[in-house]
């Protein structure tokens, strides 16, 4: 028995000893490449939860099983895995994480890594924003690119204007050039599905823009769409639903408030006693009904309502206690939906990406709606060892034909009016005031009809041929076709349509453009330190439009068929306009790199364009740029341990702007340099006495100009790219100076010339600015990460020359001043009752409660000599702050703040002056106004006077907007596997979530009307 116990005890001790021997301790020190110990480095046993962090001196100690793999991670360094084996000491040097520097950006007719870029290029990855569900390209750009202003569109379509580095023109287009998958794109951004976008690069300085020559002075937005990557097909479904609600209520008066306000309207500036406009059932203390009647007889309530300007049906509705809430009738909560299905993959020599998308948005305003169907196919295959062929194809079908309620009628509508007549039809005018400007806001959307449909196709067919000596040749053929149908029917059933039998117009337009690019590229490295990259381009293009419009009116026997039966009218009209423009270009670019430390870019482009004068069809646009990565110098090694990466950039070049637009309709004007003829009709009678019409031809109002040429912008840019504290903080700083000459303007000619105006190159503008971009990795651990990005920039411009040596106040242009400077009277406040003696020295008509303007020269007369430069319409500073959090690996949370600061905007509502109709026959938004008992100094009295001059009120509309708030939950991989999906994510976001505008209190500071707040709930699943 004792022997058995001894054997069991020895066995147990042996097992315990073996078990203990399975683990051993590993210690060591973690340093960076410069030998500096790194504290806080995570050291984990791969596949387990066991881990430690390095100490202050970079030392660590951890117990590991045999053959364990240690994983070392730290912010700013590449992750390293080391097989511990049986070793007891492992010292390790972490390498800097250079993934950000190795990211590829678009540089125009090619790509480059960020570390090799010499120009000012900013980028955003669409994947960063997928939880925010951008529904337009502008949603991806907004706040994420320094130097880029993105406007705010409140329509169901969305979007917004783009402006890169300030205004460089007075009359040509200010929109940047759009490049889609390497091809110049002339279509609408709404035709591009954001779910198809991989990345967007914005090119801003002359060097990066010069390869686009005459098209690039206003900047370039280069969009890259997704391509097939993985071997197996990946099917992705992104579907979401949302709501659009009013972000801010700008209420109008309800019934009781309307009557109180109308009473103050009648009191304002009146010589009659104020109590005459009080409700006879609630007179002020000490006022008798006899006094109130003021010699009149009849029903006191009826007299009171008459004094307030109410008409018959308003009075009847007041007595019946009936009101219409026009605000709630016009505005609504709009429904939104966006669905995209895509499939991508790569198999052997073929990669593919294809998608189908459908979007439908309702506006805040009843009747407002936008929908689009979008499709994309990106296909590339290796046809032979030396030959690659590909296709990028995009199709869109937009429906913009919805007619929305006329919300601008809000301030004209009485709450005591009627929406319908006695027989249930919409009233033309809601009150019995036939001379009133007010109209029922639902007339057009109820009775009229509209078809506004656009079908667009944009594609690129390309082939790449690998030639000897490392040379490649690429041929791109890129056609684009846009087909527009715009049909309008104004129905005779519409009480507001005065044409008997109704009227119809049908417009059809086809826009066709094509481009051919011939590209030769050569990239070669010599002796491991010299790298040369050459790009040569020969380009040709053509743009053509055909527009036809037919119309008719007075349809017999009826216009019930609307625009479907054009021939039955009695007054037919027809019009047509065709346009054509052609262009060509030659371009060469050389990129040279020495030891990946010194980078030089030289480029030159010659452009030809048919639009300009016979003497200046062609122009040449050169540029040069140099970059120095100074942290690669030997004298920098080990000197500044906190500096990981630093690169200085300097560029100079010339870019052009050829987008001359017709100011009447905003379309391309291909004949701006030509003398146009005007065709008309002349009534005459022939020899037999029969009346007839003869065609006439005469010179048009615009004179031709054979010397019309390109706007040219000379730009100097200096920049610094940097990364510090082991890549915990990185960013860039750019300063620039842009001088644009030969600006296209349309000066007025003297009558003796026989013409009204002529397009000429007579003006010059200067732009300067600064841009700062910062990215920080605040916290990075296994279960929590927090990243922050900040963009800050400002632009200052100045008009250096105009068509003459004189200013042009009518256009708001002043030599030496900003393009958007405000020149107006300075408002000192409001005239108070105690100041009327002084006020009457200016104008006997000024009354207490009118605005007080500054009389600069002290002569008691207001004229242009008293106007001052009192501010700017564009922001003085713009910034955006974005924070991104990841919690427990599965939860993502982000928010973005945007701010425009220092600009002013017209706020003539402060005048409380409605114009010719007067407040006595309208309503109003609920805004402050001056009264003797409420003597404000920033709002005038109701029906205020003009203070002896015509002027505008300007108010600071600086703001900070909480642009996006988004949260997403990603299904853990083990659950996704059980559900047979690759990944799944649920997301919720709010756009335009909140607003802070300390001195602006009227609708939204970026627009003068209802602004939506969007709520979206979505699901993203990959199979």
C-alpha cells in the first residue's frame, strides 16, 4: 500500500513540474529606431487575453507558454509579431508606421504616394464616412478638406456649391474641375453614387493643377470609384431610411398674435390715439367705449376688425373662431430612402465592380421630392501579357419634376383666411382682398404639372499597352450623353393661371461630349537612388448641345391632356439653340526623385479652345515644384527625437479658366468672342395690300472681340508636411499667393459704339491664404481608440484692376477691396423719440423707430459719400473639427463640427418694412420691432421709413454647426460567421444636428429659408 502511494505522489509531482515548465518568463526592452525606450507599448500573447505594457524605461516582463507569439503594438508604430520560442529575453525595435505616407493620391493623369507628392493635395477616404451615409459627393467633402468651401443646399436633391481657395474670377465659372476616374467629367455630382466612391483628392496648387491647364484655375476634385479587389465575389447591401424635419422654426403669427401685431402695425407712425386699435372688449384702464368709438357707430368688434384692416372672410372666421395654420400646412416631415447593391471581385486576370442604387427624398416642403436611379460598372481585364483593357460606365436617371408648395407666401397669408372656396376648391387668394399679392401656396402643386427628367451616361473605354524599355501607352475614349426633358403645363383649372385654355412648354435638350486621351508613361529607377517618371498627353475633345422648345396656349376644347397634346392650342411657339465647342491639348510632366529625399516636378501644357478670339485660341501653362524630405538628412538623424517626418514643398505655376458662361442662363457660351446677329420679324404690306411678315437680320447688342483670351492664374504655394511624437500628431500647413489676370468681364459700351457691351480681359484679382490640417491619435488601445482631425483655413482676396480705372459700385467691385466686400451705410441704431429734432435735420419724414444712419461728412444729406466698407459676405475664417471613437472594436461613434466665422449677411427683415403692399395687408414672421414702450436699438418700427436713403441691414451670421453625429454597431465576426455573412453593421446618424449662431436669429445662417435636419437608420451587409 505504501509503495502505491509513493508511486502516485511521484507521478503528481512530475505532472506539476511539467505543467510549470510549460510557461517561462520573457523580459526585454522596447525601443524606437533611434534607440529611445518606448513606454506604454502593448505586449500581448497572440490568441489570448494575457498582456502587459512596457514601463517608463521601455522594459517589460511577461510569462508565456512555449512557442508563444508576442504581439507588440503602439500608436505610430507598425505592429510586430515575434515568436518567443524558449527565449527568456527579447529586445525589440519598433519601426515607424508609414502606411499613411504610402497612401496613393491622384496627381492628374496618374497617381503617387503621399511621400512623393510635391503639390498641395488633400484627400478623404469615403470609408471614413460610411456611417454618416453621405447622399451626395459634397457630403463627403464638407468639412474634410482644408481650403474647400462647401455650400448648403436645402432642396430634396441636396448638394452644395464648391469653392477652392477663394474666388479667382468675376464672371467665369468658380466651380472646380471634376475628374472622375482620371477623366474630366462635365456631368452633375448628383449622378455619382457616394456608395461607389473609394476616395476623393482635391488638387489646389499650381503644380498639381497644371496638368489640366486651362480648366484648372478653380481647383480640381478628383474622384476615384471602387474597383474589384478580393478573389471571391463580395456582395454588399447598403440600405437606409430616414426623416427630414425642420432644424429651426421661424414661426409666423397665429390668430391672436396676428391681431395684436396688426394693431401695432396701425399704431406705428400714426397720429391717431393708440387705443383705437385695442380690442373693445379689453380696453386699457381709463379708456371708455365712447372714447374708443371716436364718433363712429356700429358693432364695436366689427369696427375694431375694420381698423385692423381685416376683410369680410377674415372677420367671419374671427367670429367663428376659425384659423388656418399655414406654417403647419406648408411644412412637413419628409421621408427619405437610399438603397445600393454592389458586387465586386477579382478572378485571375479580371477585376470588376458593379452597383445599382435608388434614392428618393422628400423635402421639408409639401410636394418637394427628388429621386434618382444610378448604376455603375467598372471592369478591367488582362487581354494579353502586354495588353490591359477596361471600362468605367455610369448611368443615372434623375426625376426633378416635383412641384412644391410656395413657402415664400407664408408672410403674406392671414391666419384668418380660407384655403378653400365654399365648393371645396382652392382659393386663388385666401382673403377677400383681390388686390393683395398673396396667393394660395398650393395652387401650382395641385393644378399644374411638370416633367423634369434627365438621363445621363458617362463612360470611359481604355486600353493600356506595355511597350519596350518600361514605357506604357494608354488610350482613353470617354463619351458623355445627357438627355433632358422639361415639360410644363399651367392648367386653366388653376385660379392663378390667367391664360384662357392653359399653356404648355416642352423643351428637349441633348448634350454630347467626347474626349480622347493619348498617354505615354515611363518610370525608371537608376542606381537605386534616381527615379524618373515621365507622362506625355495628347488630348482632343468636343462638346455639343441641341436644344428645342415648343409651346402652345389656349387649348381647345380643353387642356386636360396637359403637355401630352401640344397641337390643340391656338398660339404655337417654337425656339431652338444649338452650340458646339472644341478643344485640344498637349501636356508633358517630369517627376524626379533623388534618394526619395529630393523631389522635383516640372510640367507644361498647351491648350487650344474654340471659344476664344481668333488671335488667342491657344495658351501655354507651365509649372514647377520641389519637395525636400529633410528628416531623411543625416544631420537630422537622432537630433529631434520627437520629429518623425518632415517635408517642405514649394511650387509655382500658371493655370487657366476657360469656363465662360452666359450670365442670363448660366450655360456655356461658345460664341462669346463672336459678333452675333439678331433675327426678328417686320410687319409690312405687299403691293396687293396683303399684310405679311418679313425676316430681319441686324447686329446684336454684343460686340465681337478677336482678342478675347484665357483667364490666367499665377500661383505660388509653400507647404510643410509633418509627423511628430511617433505619428501621434501629423498634419500639413500651406500658404499661397494667387494672382489672376485677364479676367473676363462684360463692360458697358457707350451708345456711339452701336453696341451695349463686349466680353473683354480687363480685370485682375489677388488671393492669399493659409491652410492647416492636423490629425491626432489621442488614444489607441485594444478596446478603445480616439482620433481627432482639425482643418482650419482662411482666404483673402483683392481686386487689383477693373475694366476702367474707376470702381464699379453697381457690381459691388472696388479696386483694392475684396470681391465680396460690403459697401453700404453704417447703421448707428434706431432714432428714439428724444432724438426727433436731430432726425428732422436729415429728413422731415423720419420718425421715431426708423434706422439711424451715419452721416460721414456731416452735411445732413445721405449719398454715396456716406457709404462705408462695413464687412464681408464671405467667411474670414473656416474650421472643422472631427472626432472618431471605436469602443470594444464593435461600436463606432463620430461627430463633426463646422464653422464659418466673421462674415455678414443681409437682414432687411430688421427694417420691418414689407414694401408697397404694407403690413396692413399681410402677415409677418415673429420678429422684434420698435415701439415707444419697447424702444429697441437693433430693429426698426413696423412699416419703418427709409431714413432718407436706400440701404440694407447687415448682420453677422457667424456660426458653429454640429454637422454630423453618427453611431454604428458592427456584428462580431463569430456572429457574422454563424449568420453566413462577411460583415454586418447597423448605423444611426443625424445631419445638421445642432447650430450655434450667437448673433443670427432668422432661419439658417447659410440660407434664407427652411433648413432640414436629417435622421437616418441604416444597415450595411456584405456577403
